[in-house]
């Protein structure tokens, strides 16, 4: 993008991107760091449609594709750095009105923000599809102090509702909670998934590469 400054044309610094394009059913889909999701003709490079996000930028590492079924047509599912999840029709570039609130799902639920007044839990990786579920991780702080939860959630692609949550740090009554001393696990951040998932489709198992929990200095 060119920016005019006192009559001189300068080029704005590029925004980094680690997104991998997806090619499906004759189109290439790209998450642009400049607030856009783009569908291209993979042969000519011609834009087929462009969706401009009203806020935030697409997830740093790309987007995911749902092939569609009898209930919902093919969708592009992409998170944003301001904790939103969008469901976009893969053919038209229009939001799916049946998903979340008019096509957008707020990821900053109270459980994920751990009640922090400025809590923010976006995703930086596209997640992975299993049947009609999009499985997503979290992008949270890995520094000291309380912060957002690094939990993994499954989202119903038809409705935008959360189907299940796996607590990255166990809660009371869950396995291994007793390995945390006192209340050290409460509101602990980190243990997030910012990398890529792998799904064993035949056995219905998702393999999750977690990071480490945040430090806590005394």
C-alpha cells in the first residue's frame, strides 16, 4: 500500500504472514494480513471474491475449509487476531447467517478470558475440521501472571456453537489437577496450541501439540 506523506510516495512496511493457501474445488483461498480473505482463480490469479473483515486481521497461519453437506454449503472458516471466528461461503464470499451471530462467533467467552477485565483469546492457527466440527486452539500470553486459558474447543460448523472444550490446565475434578500446588492452576495462562493439529479420521482422535504454561514469579 502506498502512503502519501508531504507529497512523497512511500511504501508502508509489510505485515508478516505465515499463511498457507488452500486449493479446493477449483479455487485458491488466502488469508491476507491486510484484513482480507481472498478467493482466487489458481491458474490466472484473478480475484473471484474478497471479504474484508470489519475489524482485526485473519489468523496469522491461514484458514480452514469445510467441504459442505446437506445442511451447510462449503465454507471458509477463519479466525482473527481480535478473537472472532468467521464462516464465509466458499463460492460467494458472503457470511453464513446461521453461524454464530450473522456469520461471526465471539471467541472471548468468560471461561476463556478467566474473568480478566482485558482478557483476550484470539487464535493464530486455522484449526482443523473433523466431520462438522472445527477444532481450534488459543493464542494467549506465555509470560507471568494470570491470563487467558489455552483451552481447545470444537465449534459446530452449522451453528457456531461450542460442542466441547478440553481444558489445557485441568480444573477441579479432572485428571492431573492434583499435580498443581494449592491454587497455582487458577487463571494460569499458556499451555496453548499455536501450531497445527492432526486428526486420525478413522478413529476420531485429534492430536494436540501444546506449549508450556506461563511462568509465575514469586
